[in-house]
C-alpha cells in the first residue's frame, strides 16, 4: 500500500528543491559572515573607545566590560565634546556613526526577531509579533545581497574607526592610503525608509502632546 502512495520525484521537482536549498545555503552563509564581522567591529570600537579615553588594559576591560556598540558611540561622542575635537574630526566621527547605527539596528533586529522566508532569495525581518501598537511595527525584506552590503560597510567602518585614533599620531603611508580610499566609499546598506517616517511621526506626536509652558 505504501508503494502505491509513493509519488515519483520529477526532474523539475528535484531542480526546484536543489535551487531552494542553494538559496538557503547562500543566505545563511551571508548571515553568518555578517554576524561574525559585526562582532569584530564591535570589539574594534571598544578598543578605539579605550584609546580615546586614555585608559589602558587591563583597567579598560575591568571598567568598560559592559560597553557595547551603541554605548561606545555615545561615549566617544562625549569624549569628542570634552576634548574639543575639530569640526573635521567630528564630521569623520558622525559619518561613521551614522551608518554604524543603522547596521547595529539591522543586526539587532535579525538576532531578536529572526528572518522568515518571504520569497525566492528574500527573507523578512519584522517585529510585528512583539509589539502591541500597530504604528510601531517595522519590517524589512533582506537577501544575501543586503547582508553582503552591510558586511562591506563594516569593512569600511573598521578602517575609518582606526582613523579616529590616528588623528594626531604618525602612521604608515599604506594605512593612510587605505583610510583615504575608505572615505570615498559610498555606503552600500540602505535602511528601510519606513523607519525614518516612523521616527518623524513619533516626534510630531510628542510635540503635539507636550503641554505649553505656563
């Protein structure tokens, strides 16, 4: 009876399955590479933070062991204000941190909410199962290409982070050439535009709710 129920697998079916599995392999390879690269960048920004704060190992590890990417960016910004960095140096910092904030959020959303197959070579990352206010729902369709774009941006960010601690010090010409080239690079990962619209909406709502000063 079992043999009567067995359906033959056609060549087309085998090709479809093989293509689907290849797509999964491509996605998870790109995802693993991106997550591993982000960990390297997170470790680097901590090292940059320690250097800018003037605190050496092992004291830096003892005091700042809980500092992560978002926190490190905030503390470096405070250091820049306290040390009265030049406008040029602050512009370099802001250029790096603007993109790193997008990629940090991108990485956190994937790890916290997961990625669900949406279609051929596309996955959807959304928080819709975790929020109770519809206006706070965010979604992003990603692919191996999007993950590789974020990975490439992290490569550029690593070079530019090194430049922050080389502002006033000597360094090899090869390193300077690489950093200068990285500065000319356009960011490849583009965050979903709905995130910007949502922030503007929330900001407008808060202004409307704010009571006038008496």
